[in-house]
C-alpha cells in the first residue's frame, strides 16, 4: 500500500485531461489511442496532423474487418474526425502540464483511453448520428535518453588510432618549434652558440698545454757544451 504523500509526489510529475460525449467513432478512437500510446506529445501531434492531411494512415489491428490495405502496412484508414478530437485533447493536456510547471519539451503519453459513451435518444426511426465516445489521457514528465553508440564508424576509429600514435611517439624538432614561442627558440640558440664557443676555447687551451709539454724536452736535449759535444 502506498501512502498519500507518495501518491502526491507521483502526481506532481503527471498531467491529465478528459473529454466526454464526443461525436466520434469509438472504434476509430481506440485504434488511434493504441497507435499513440507511450509516444511523446510532439510525436503524437505530428502523427495526427499527418492523418488529418491524408499523408500517413493509422494502422487498424483490432477492428480491421473489410478494411483495405494501405501503403507500408496492412489494414489502415484516415479517421480525420477522431484524429481532430484527439489532437485537441493532447493540446489541452500540454496546457495543463505547463500550468502545473512541468517541462513541456519532453512529455510522454503514459495513458490514453477511448470508451463508449451513452447513446442519445434522437427520436427518429433510423437514429443516425448517435456515435458518442469518452477520451482520457495522462502525460508524464521524463528525461531524454542518451543514444548509445554501439559500433563506431571506421573514420572515428582511424582518428582515435592516429591520436594514440602521436601521443606515444617522441616529438620532432619541428613540432617542438611550433609549440615553443619564437623568443624561447632564440634564447635556446644563443645558449647553444655560447656553449660551443666555450668548448672551442677549452679545446684550444688543452692543445696549447700539450704543445708546451712536447717542446720542453726538445730544448733540454738541444743544449750543447762549450766543447761542442751534446749532453744527454
């Protein structure tokens, strides 16, 4: 058993509307309601407008005896009079939902019914024009479902693979230059030039030291005595 508080919370997200004693065929109304059940109000209005304009028929599944086939379906008809009354009912329930503070952009039809009403006594022998029906609709506020992409196209997979490859491989000099600004590149070049100059100066000093070390023993061996003999 549900509490009254729970029922109130459920009814906060619902909107209802009813229409009594409409001069339409109950059979037509039943088939239209079955076709529109569990659809959004936007979809339902579009379907009904198409039936009124004779562009898309309503499929008849229950009351289909002696009914011809239509393009793209089995038995079907264009019940224009009943479609107009159902369209009015959907517009009224949308207005009720808006007055209640619901989000009218995505309203789903959770309940839609058509019942036979009492037949009026016209007094005539033929009793024509005595079709009467009751309509009832209930709309629920719901969120839009996000579409799940099961199989990605080949182009997206190629892009993902290329992104992964570029992330794994080391960056080239050209890419580094593009990422770094020009001022930083100039400073790096100046530092490299200074390092090269320092390395060259050090190498020259080392060479001069080596030449001095080699020249010293030659001078010692080249010394001669007064008599003209070489000394070891």
